[in-house]
C-alpha cells in the first residue's frame, strides 16, 4: 500500500466551505506518514521526532474535544477525531471536570480495526497501547474560571494535588496501567496539563510504577519555588560564612573520621530504578524556561551536559533524572514560544540536556531519596531457643 501523508487523511471545513484554522490538514504536521505495513519492519515510533509529533497531536485533540463541546459540534463536523485517527488511535474515555463539565483530558487506545484496514496487522514497536493526554489552560468563557483556578493553585503551592482533576487523571492512569501494563501506557500534557501529568506520573512512580511521560511547556514558576530559592541562597551565604570562621574541631583527629570518609564513597549495590520523564521546553517561554537552569554540583560547577542537538541520543549519565529537550530560536513572542504547534513543526531543532536541571532535581528528589537503614534486631538472649 502506498505511503500516505496524514494530511491526506483529514478533512475539516466550516459551514461556508472554508477550512477551519484548527483543522488537521490546515495546522497539523505535514511530513508525517500514517502507520502502514512498513512499520512492521521498521517502526516509525522508534524515531523520537515521530513520537513527539504524534503525542503532541493527541494533546491538541483534547483541546479540540472541549472546543467541539462548547460549539455543539456533531460527530460529522467535529475537529478533534482527525487529530488521532491518522495515527490509528480511538477515543475510549474523556476526563470531565465536575466543577464546570469541561473536558480536560482523554484516554486514547490503539485502534486495531482501523490499523487492519490499512494492513497493519499488529501494533508497531514503540507505539503505546494507550495514551492519557491532558490539555492546558483554555481561555474561553466556559473553562477559563476553573483553568485559572488550577493555574493559581500551582503558582501558589507548586502542587496540583488539591484539584479534582488530579484525582480523576490519577484514577484513569491507574486503570489503564492495570489493563495494559505500565510499559504500554503513556501520559502526556501541555502547559497546565503537563503540570498535572508530571505530578500524576510522579505519584505512580512513588508506588514503583513507571509510565512513559511527555511534558510540553510544563509550568516552572511558582511563589513556593521563589521562597525556597531565597531560603537556599540564604543558607548558601551562611555556609560560606561558617567556612571562613576557624573551627576548634579542625585540629582534632579522630580514628572514626577515615572510616566515615571511606564509607561515604561506597555506593549501595541496589540502585533504584528511575522514572525518566521527557520535558520539552522553549527558552523564550517564561512559564517553562526555568527547567533549563543547570543543577549546581557540590564543587560549584554546573551540570548541564548536552547531546549536541541529537534528540535520539541516549542518556549516558547514571544520574539523569529526565530527558530535557530545549528549543531556542532566539527571541520569540510568548504565545509562539508557549504554543503546542511548535512541537510538530518541520524546522524544529532541539538540544537534549543529559544531566539534571536544578528544578528537575528538586521535583524528583523524593523519588530517589533512600529511606534510613533499619536498625538490626537485638541479639537473642543466651537462654532463648529458636522457634
């Protein structure tokens, strides 16, 4: 079967026959092919550019699901389905905010019937069985109140766990994992939706369940973070002052010190498995740009190695906590730098930071902090007999 562009598979016109600006063939990706039998030999999903594009399109579909609902569109003229059908997925669940009835997320599953119609007899390697996608803020009268409420929640507390959307998304992800297994499920979000996806994915990771996660323009600005940064800077200044003062313990030597120093460099034999989310940020987007700030090591040097623009490069540092893809096109307008459409554009050039950023390290620290070792049980008394 001939390889077809996804643009040939989508339609969308207004009542007057003019194409809608959000129609897939108008604003969707151009040079991305629909799955076909060739993917059984060499799966397109193994290409991270293709995966990023498809997942971004599925998130765009969630925005359009809500717009379709607000405009009372029918199945015949709705815009959203054309953003997932070309990639052989189908809608199985919508996540609805009970406060205003708006759609803020959706669960899509691999559509086997649609795939078989194009002679794709099995799911291509790397394609998830299910994708849970979460949209960001939608500045429409029907949704703006609850969206802004959650935006302010993150701004104040750097947490979204108090929102009803968090519980709904977490429950939907758990059900998908129970049905398909964690390796076959993906969660993704844009802007506010990326904030939810990060915290929902982290909640599962704390239970030892690691789900592939893609975060587009995740929020990085909050008052809590600013106050924490001020505290860290004050602590750093105090530590420097203390290091300048003479200490009475400097001249003392203790036989226990070498043992402590020797033990400090010993690594535990059991390294915890790590959850590695994918973050896509634009340096011109003031909402997410702080993710690209490098972490500072103990010796004061920055830790932000990059993969020379190779998005498909694999992380080589054992301390990597996330794959951070950074796009920098110089000075851009905010709406362009924060928009979802940039992530499927043809001229996209990314650099992947291999090492931890300061903000990622802080947010994921609790996942990799080992609990204190348990004290050994007291020795049995001489008269005690084992039972």
